[in-house]
C-alpha cells in the first residue's frame, strides 16, 4: 500500500514529517516525499486528503481482560449516588435466577453527596436473593452484600488478610467494603465466565481499542486462563492489536519463570514482564504514604508485599530476563520500590514503576539515576484533581502527577490510561498531558507547570512506550523497516487548538499494514 498526500509524523529522532509512506509485507518500506516514489503498477494507493498520521498509539498500562469482563457485568460507573448504583443492581436482580451472582464495576463515592463509602445494607435491599460484588472504579475496593460476604466466609470474626482490609462498623460488623487483598476472599468464590463468553467479550474490547486509535497495549497483570484465551484468538487471526503482557499471580509467574519470555503469533502477544502490586490506590485510601492521609488521620495506606519478598521477586525477574513492573502509587510505596530496585541492581533492565502518582522530592531524580521508568496515566491526574488535595494536603501536591519534574531529570514517561479505570481513548490522555484540564468545564489547568509538550505527550504513547517494552527496533516510529502500525487522524494533534485534542478521532487504524478499523466514509 502507498499512503500519500498526508502529514505523516514519523516520530524519528528528528521528528521528521513526510507526506508519503510505502508499506510492504507489513512494514514501512519508505517514508518521504511523494515525488521520490514511483508506485508499483497495481499497488493500492490511499490518498490521505491532507490528514495527519501518527505511529500506532500504545497504552502502556491497560487491562484488556478487565475491559472485556465489563461487557459481562453490571455497569455502575459515573452514577451520582449509592442509591443509583443499587437501582442498577435491583434491575439486574429482576432477571437473574435465585442465587446467581451479580457482578459489576465502576462505582466511585467521590461522585456522591457526602462522599461516604457505601454499605452492604443498600445492596441487601436491592438484591435480597443474590450475592452481589461491585468493584470500585480503581479496582482496589469491592462493595459486597451480605450474601456475598457469607459465601466468602466473612463475618464479624474475620481478620484482615495480609495487604488487605475488611472494613467494619463501630459494632464490629463488616460494612461490605473490602480493600485490596481482602477482595480476593470474595473473588475466590465468584464463578468464572465460560471460555466462549469471555472470548466474545475480548473481541468486543479489542474492537473498541482499535476504533479509538490504539494499535497496542501493555497489559498489566494477566493470568494463565486469560493467556489461553488470547492464544486461541491469535491462532484464529482475530487478535486485532499488539499486547505486551506482564503476568501476575504465583501460578503464572512460576510457569513463566521456568519457561522464559514468549511471543505468540507474529508479535501480537509478547509475554515479557512480571507485574507486582506494592500498594493500593489513592481513591480507596490504600496507597502507601509516608504520613497519614489528611482526610483519614492515622491511615498510612497498605503495603501489599513485604520488603524481603519484593527483593526476591525482583531478583527472580532480573535473573529470568523479565522486566518487572511494580505498581506503586503512594510516596512510601515509590520509595520502597526504588529502594528495592537499587538493592537488586536493575541498571539497563528497564524495570518500571507503574503509576508513580505521588513522589517525595528526593525520589524524583532516582528514576533517571537508577534507569527505572515511570509508567504514568495522564487521565488519572485530571480525574483525581477533584479530591487529591483532600487526601494529600497542599505540601504533598507538588510531587503528585509530576510529569515535568520527572522529565527534567532526563527520564522518559510511558503513557497510558489504566483502562477500564479510565476510558481507553488515548486522545483523552494526550489532552490531559498537554492541558492538565478535565474533559468538561472551563478549568484553567491543575498545576500547569507539570504539563507535557505535544511532542512529549505523543511520544509517551508511541516511541517512549516502545522503549518501555524493549520494542524500539520494531515499533514506536514510522521509519523504514519498522512495523507499519499507524493511525490516520481526523485532526492534527500537533497543530490543532489544544482544547480540540480530546475530540480527535481515528479515521483509520492499521496494524502491520492491515486495516483493523476504518470509518465507512473513508474506506
């Protein structure tokens, strides 16, 4: 295929912009001026009509399996109250059989009047004949009803598991809120969907991603069952994008520690990393902080992995040739992660800290010094800005979502969304990176001194993400010999009004030179 008459941002070292691209055998054969190309007779030619083109956008922190499962669950995101979420559950209960589990995701008490955590009593009234388990928007807390708690063996005598919290009321009774590792008590008794239902949901999720302009993701935390589904879809030629996988869980890591890295298909699924969760989330007050939460005195958050175990796992990943991706949100968790990586010796390994949301000033230059990559989700900033000051207080805010402070030390930032926590749309992330403004409203910009430039923002979803996965020889730019993953845009992210970045939509998405999404009027 020959693509011509475009504004093609190659994202090479010089940020070269060309008007013509030649794709052969799924790779870029030429990137330059149309006057320098003689089309091969019969070769398809696509006139881009002056449209902008970027290298394929990659989300460096995503959860494809979770996005798929939202298709099989109740949707309780973006609701204005606890009662509104319960109404969705009540509607689901009317068509469910007795005893059938009702599962959902997305509730967020920071959107509700009073911002109080919900209770099991509300769900008991909504679905008296069904166990209910609803995961919070950040994935770090579950709201369960009495039937679900009974199924999991959780009562007033239940203790807190390591790295988790069973929230109880003043009388010592479980409220129905389970934080971080305590969620596993309920998850262990929830029936898994059938292979067929899950695979259909994955196909749906893949279609959503490529329609939003993604050609690849880094999936943070995948088990063996999910990898089996991906393998079957790749073998059938139905896995639409590229997935760099970080496995999680004892069983998956035990297998891959011995097996080593794996590539499934022609680079569609690459298993190359180990995902570790060191703390919880800021929204559910499980992120590990050096000093207590300002809105929860005495609460320092949760550390989910003991320091000696973290050192052991980092060493195993290093020795097995795997990258380690450590979830660390709070400033204490980030200090612990950097300390452990320094002791392990990870120079040149491109180990990553996922989120790096709240940092002590002294820890900011350590990323570049240790060669540790911050993997950050730009829309977390614009979602959390409504309440972050309540959690952290004014003194800690300069180290929160500190993109510019990190970039000035010489490191790069891998950009992503953490979908389905946030929307999978990468243009929302680019908008957040450039403006530090929410999608709606006339906000002047939160801590605007931490903004990224447009080139930095785009690189955080392209070339920097390729580097973060060790795939820079194959992906990240539209240079000769690299895979022809690209997206044709409705507007040029580099030159349009910054307020319009969030509205940019893909006109066509190509992976390996093959069209995986196209607007009807363009095709």
